[in-house]
């Protein structure tokens, strides 16, 4: 039997994770978070500016 979700979040990078948090805070629990990589929270390959990650991780994060 297949489960049909009410919402799908595609990508579990910063924006996708933020969307998932917002959905939960708004009471939505029937959604799926889809990520192609093995780990969540990826940064765009072209992320070359500094300052990303300082607020939450207390360290400067850059792309691969």
C-alpha cells in the first residue's frame, strides 16, 4: 500500500529544512522530505560567499 502525502518538500538543504520546520510549526505532519544525498543540510555547490552557517553552527560553512 502506498502512502499519499499532502505535501512534498524537494531538497533537504537549508531552504528545504526551513520549509519542513515551518510545516511542522503550522501543524502539518503528513509530508515527506526528499533528498538525493545521503545526508541532510547540504549547501549549494556554488555557495562561495562567507557568513553562511554562523548564526546556527557558529562556524563559516562553504560549498564543496
